[in-house]
C-alpha cells in the first residue's frame, strides 16, 4: 500500500467519523425536541419498535441526502482534478532514450458500482449513527414524555 493510499484512507475514515457524529448529534437533538410527540405516539399505541423505526428512517434519510451531496461533490472534484492533472502531467512529444514518445495522464475512474456502493454506505452510516438516538426515543416512558416541556 502506497503512502498516498494510506493518506486517502485516513481522510476517508475521518470524514466518515465526522459524518456519523454529525448525524448522531442531529438525531439526539431531534429526540430531545420531540419528547412530547414521542409520548403521544406511545400513548396512542405505537410500539417501541415503531418509534425506533421512525427515527432510524429519519437517520437513513439524512445519510442518503449526505450521500447524494457527497457523490455530486466527489464526482465534480474528480473530474476537475482529472482535467487539471491531465494538463499538468501530460508531456507532449517527449522522447525516451530509445526514441518513443512518452505521455503521462491522469484519468479518474468513476463507475456506477462505486457510486451505488458509496450511496448505500452513506445510508448505512446514517442508520448506524441513528441507532443510539432511536433506542433512546423508543425506551422513553410515555407518561414522562407527555409531561416534558
């Protein structure tokens, strides 16, 4: 593994942790702000599983939106960098000692499979980050939740 690959792995991992913490923070605030609503849902018959599912779906939606934005920015940056690096590193009419032309270029690799995997991974990060807040919401006592202000 090259140094560049290790660097990119560190950058990607840091981005995922930041995204996960951001989603978790958003979901915890959502649970705190909707305590009474959670109490009402539980009082009218929603199960703990139903409440958890609502919050996990919201976290998955946040992850999906982040995934779409990330893919759009990533593809744009990759194509832009491909163009910039292509112009920077392309050598025209350079010859090697044996007389052959040498051409260096950078071509970004963007496949539909990679885009789909990235999108699904963003949703998984959202769901995983929403687990704690969803369980916290599901385990609330309905009576205490209805008393909350």
